[in-house]
């Protein structure tokens, strides 16, 4: 059995969440709660359950909203290249999407996201540079917004990583730094800034995650 505790700190606000999961046969069962579940008195707010068969299907149950989300995954080969497909349907939002990705080689990957009904489609190309593929350049085109998004990330020895993003439609610039440790868990600090605003004050967020074996 595994347990995960997450904390998020944003300005004057903070939140936390906890997840417990265990495996039985080919299935993985998971229960998640947030601080709203235990606030004042035990309640169903923030409670979610899921059942998953890795690389096959995932079903999420949002208990307070009485909502369910289905996800089916599969991998096929096209021109001797692996193509990963994920079909997602969220009943409450009445949203159905199809995600697909093709890995041409260890350095080049193309991903597509299409939302049925709305016609929204996003195409992303990722290039991993260097012998160890530690630097990744990403560019994504959103057909609904007629706009590009860009990202560059770098992994360092010891578990640290850094990433910078820019959304052209929202003129939103973001940077983040991550540190992963098997002893102290993971920690992330991110900052974002809207370049379209006159007073460009960065928004800072800190997140921490601890994993436990039970």
C-alpha cells in the first residue's frame, strides 16, 4: 500500500490532499481526500475514488458531485512506430476527448489532443536534445485559439529540473523548479507573470509531495 501527501501554498492560501492506493491483481485502487474532507467535521467533500488497470482503463468517481470519468488507453503500431491512444469521457462536464501520441525516435515525439463537439484541437511537437535527452523543447499549436505555446525544460543530475513556458494567447510567462528526493519527497516552486498587465507582479506557488510505503 502506498500513501501520498501533497501541500500547496499560494500567497495567503494553502491547501492539502492525501491519497492512499493499493494493488490487487492487475488492478490499482485509489482513494483521495482534500483538506475540505476533514474541515470542521468529516464529510464527503473532496473525496474521490478510482480503479485502474495500467495501460488499459481508468474510472474516477467524484463522490460529492456524483460524477464519473472514464478513460481507456491502448497502444498500436503505425509504420512500425508506437502510437499511444487515450479516450476520455467526463459525464458531468459532458466532455469527450481523444489523445494520441507517436514517438518517432528517442528524440522526437508528436502529440494530438482533440475534444469532440467543440472542435478544439491541439498539436504538440517535442524534441529531446543531447545524448542523455535532458533538454526538451516543446511547441504546441492550439487551433481553437489560433495561437502557439512554447516550453523548454532541463533535467539535472541529482533529481533537479527546471522549466520555462510561454502562452502567446494569454501572454503568460511561467518558470518552475523541481527537486525530487526519495528521502525528503519532492518540492516545486513556480512563478507566473501576465505580460499583458501593467503591473506585472509574479504569482508564486510552492508545492511539496511526500510518498510513503505502508
